């Protein structure tokens, strides 16, 4: 057992239900968690260069003790490798090693690895089981839970994908100790998002405990990850396929995805782009008369305190960002859709936001 009790959260989706387990030292017990499930003993471990060096030997040793034969697929670091070309390489490897329909695909790494491995699992042999082993804060609180798997396309982020739930998620908070500070800050953007969309008390806790999280205090991390996952699980249970309420999880993402696409997915971390998107969405809500200025200021202040950007960089015009927003997969019949806060802890999905209002707010958001 670790120094702190594990948190176990069930994502209740009927026959697709699964557990999210959060705590320290989980990877060293990976084999234990997978034993007794309806898996065949050959597993594909998908990881990236950094996670492979830090955690793959630990995971593979635990799996070997439990009787699993591991085929490792190591991809380079970087969002640009979340592509159809990389997925094709994984298909080839799985086929060469004769993985069958009960062979688990294990995603060890951050959001890129999780999305890519999940997409591959959803489409190989029309679907094989997969397990999320997120090693970044961003992945632990967001992308590893909920079953949205995808790869990028040059014309947009995550526009080729599926809804495909994992069998299990193990969020080992010990892995967060090896993250660069920039990655920790990026993950905190999504943590802050959950407070804004659903829980004012959690947002207030974040205001009081931001420094503990930046210092990677284990108890604070377990609390923040568990609180975030509970909120996401509740939303996913209500709307698994993003046909209604689940869209609230896109708070900050309309502009965030546009910013990532406009910069080729390489200049900005996902959480950094989402932070800018959240700050801009709050300013847009104030402009439209939906949100008090003081509430927007609380969000912007907290983002700044944890070291996240809140303004747009030079060199990218509002028109360029609007062009990417129009291509976003959440746009219906050419109407811009934003998730906008009405108070801390409550947001609304606003369709057909006037482009001129977005344009004016964007002009105010440059650094």
C-alpha cells in the first residue's frame, strides 16, 4: 500500500462500466490489477520515449510476474505523432505478434499515448480491450477517462476518432513527480476547468491549495485528481457520446483547439491553450452580459497563479483563429458554439455565438 489511501471511482456505463483507481505506487502492481480479467496473456504496451525510460520496466516487470507476455510499442514524444500513420504502425505490430480480440492494449504515457492507443484498440479487429495508465496530470484528470479516442489530421485536432471506453484506468500519482513544471501547469488547467464547470467548492479549494499542487504534495494531488475524475465521470454517465451535457467539458477548448491547430500542435501544450481559451471564454461571457466581471477575474487570477497563460500570442490574427473555430467538430451548420460560465461552478452551452462578438473579445486578449 502507498502512503495515502487509494481512491476508487466507478464510471457507471452499464456493461461498459469501469473503475478509475487513483493513488501512489499503482504501476508496480499493474499485473495484480489485470489478473483475473478476461484477457489473453499477450499484451501490447504502447508508450512514448519519456514514459518508456521512466516507467516501462516497472510496468513490464509487474506484468511478467502476473504471467503476461509484453510487446512494447514505443513512439516518439510529441502531439505530431498522434496520427493515422502511427496508428498504422501499431496495427502492423499487433498483427505481427498475433494479438487477438482479448489481448489488452495498455496505454502508458500522457494524452497523446492514451488517445492513440485507445483509437488503435477501438479499430483493431473491430475493438480489443484497453487499459489507461496515464503518467501526466492532464491525462489523469481528463483524457484517460470518458472513452474519447482519436488521432489528429492536418486540418484539425481529434477529428478522426471514436467513443470507446477503457476497461480500467490506473492513475499513479507517483509518476507526476517526474513531470517538468510546464507539464504540471498544463494539467492544472483541466483541474481548474472542473471547478468552473461543476463545483464552486472545489474551485475555492484550488484557490487555497494551488501552491500545494505546484509542490506536488501527494495528498493534494490525490484529492485534486479524484475530484476532477468524479466530475468527469458524472458528466460522462449522463452523456457518453457528447450529444448534450458532455459538451460542458469543452469549456476553453473551442479557442484552445484553434490555437493549437494554428500553431501546428507543437508550440503550445494542450493545457496552456485551454487556459487561454478559458480566460477568453470568461471575457466573452462578460461581454455578452452572462458573467460578472469579478467571477471572470477569479478564474484569470487562478490561472495566472499557477503559471498558465491567459492571453493570445502575437502573430496569429482573430480571423485565422475564427477560421479554425469554424472547422471545429462541435460546430453545427456553421454556428459557433461556446461553453460559457455564468458563475463559478456553472456553465452554459451557447450556440450561434455572433462572430463579431468573438472577434471583438479576441482583439482584447492579446498579450
